[in-house]
């Protein structure tokens, strides 16, 4: 099974095979051609392979006539901010994000600082497949320059979106697990501006990660154990490139990453959007796999929720079209428009801190206010050539139920839903079930997983 995923706004794979320097050269040349000689901002994460991929991408962009501003090791939200601040033609973030250290990726950002939408991505892919790359002569090559220190401007930008004085008065103590990624220096500066005390965990940038990078409850056990012995108001785990974030209560209970979006929505929609003038940003855009918690929260404040395809590029693009206030996914990724054009774990943490300061409630009490559902998530390794057959089997099995076939198949009942789809980032079939009752969620999940095993393994066996 080739471990390469080419999707909207990114190319991702296992480094060495099939994600090679040659592949990166071609994709970076395609993106540089798309940017048409403009300035491209690049940044990278702390993975060992990111140094190599950065070198391949940098030379390729220069060969197409682009000027390159290099941010070095930095979070993706800072790349997005730099693209907008410097009025660049695009951005390139070299990061495997939530994947383990074997993986890496190129994330393509447009001039608005957002990941490329489907139309722009298709244009880049057309250039790539045609190998129709711009190659400028020696006297038209532009320059590579290290970026000016944009961290201070970025922190000021974040603070302008927050009630900083209210947060400062609380003198909050925040434990943050950086998983040896890009976020520690920037987070230290940000929390200092908010008058908070940072208690860092796994803050040293490095290619060896202390645990799997995704900010899921399972990966926040170490942080949870730390909080049981420390005096802190909350804990947070931020992704390797700073785009996703998960939370842990003061008593050490890790929360599902599904709580991140509804936590922010409950505060923003209630405290801000309800008082916003007509015509401003309102409502939420999320994907087909995200918990119904956000729907119930939005309904409380009379705000709409629009669901679209999985992936930050799809969600942000639809949010911009709908003029939504919030865009996010159940992965812990949240963007607040128009302040951010990309998922931003720093801003998300700031808003949760503001919610605590404004309400006088603990993180646990804020979570207790959210509607409760029971979600089960699973995955199954599935060869790409069998995914369609597996999904067709589910479509036939649930033909009598209301369903959405926009991406894979999402089947709905009055008390539950299930979504089965091919992963956008790994060679997996992803299965998510949510129900009003824990027993119902368990039974439905077991039923779906068993069916997926029968179809996938049966077909695979017959195939050889």
C-alpha cells in the first residue's frame, strides 16, 4: 500500500517512500509556478525530515522565479499570519502535523493565508501532472531571505482579538504539552502577554516526539497525570505545528478533542455573535464527522451550522463563503474569522482562557454546560482500490436510512449517526459513531466495524 495522500491543499506521505525529495521538488515547482513569481513564505516543523524537505522546496521555489521568505521552525498559524502581513503570493508549511515522525507533508496556503481551496488546489495539481513548470534564467532568479521577527506582531494580533485585561486579572496557571513541536517559544510570549503562568511539558523542539502528536484524550494522559500533582487552572496539548489543541481539566481529566470547537462556540456565540451588528460574521462551519455538540450549542443561540467536506481547506473555504464566525473540526482545529484564516491553537487557547475569566467558571464547569453525546472512533487499514467497494457495501446495507453521500456515507437515525469514509491523510477507512446513549453508541460501532472487517478482509483475501 503506497503511503501517499494527495488531497486538497496538501501532499502527505511517509518520508523516503513515497515522499522523496524528487516528489517535493515537483510539487514545490508546481506551487511556485502557480504563485507566478510572487513571494512565498515557508516554515517547517521540528521533524528530522523537515530540514531535507525545506531544502528541496526552497530551491524549487527559487527556480520558478519566486522570492522566498523563510520563517525557519515555526507553527503553521504563524506562516498564515506572515502570508497576510507580508502580502505574499502564498505560503508553504512543511509539517506532518498530527502524523507520527515517519510522515511529513507540504501544506499549500493561498494569498489570504488559508489553505488552498478545491479550485486552487486543482490548478496546482494540473501544473504538477503536466510538469508545466516555470523555469527562469539565472538573471531572473530572486532572493531567499530570512523572515523578520514576526512573533511579536503575531502575538499582538492575537491579543487584539481578546479581552486581555480581563484575562490578566485572573493570573491563570496553564500547563501546556508541546510534544517537542514548534509552539513553545511563541506560546511563552503569548501567555506572558496574557498575564498567565506557563507550566511547560515536552517543550524542547526535536525530532523525537514524547508521544503521538494528535491532541487526543489518549495522548494527553501524561499531561493529565501532571495536573493531578500541580496547581494549575487547566492543561492544553498543542499539535506539532500549532494548528490543533486539546484540553485537560484542573483535576487532570483529558477531554476529547471533540470538545474544543463547542467550547469556543459556546463562549463566542453567546457572548459576542448574539450582540454583533447585522451583516457581520455569524454561525459555524464544520465537517460531516464532527460531534453534534456544536449543533446543539449553536441552536441555543439561534445560530446556523453548516456541514461540509472533511479537511481544513474545505471547512475554511466554506466558512469564508458563508461569512461564518467559526470554522472547525472535531480534531481540535478551530479558526475564528476574520481574525484567523487557518486553524490556530494559540488563539483557541486564548478564547478558552477568556471564557474562564469572563464567566468565573472552571474549565470543568464550562464543559459540564455542553450537551452530552457518546462518540466512538475507529479506523481500519484498507487498500485504496477496495475503499469504494467497502463504502458501496455500507450504502446498500443502510439504504433505508436517511444518508449523506457527500464524502463516504453518513447515515442518520433520530438518536445516532455514523460516518464511514476514506481518510484524507492516511491509508485508512475511518469510522465514527455518535449516539445519545452510550450503549447505543457501542452497539452501533461494533456493528459497523464488524461489517467493515468482513467486506475489507474478504475482498482483500479474494484479491490475493
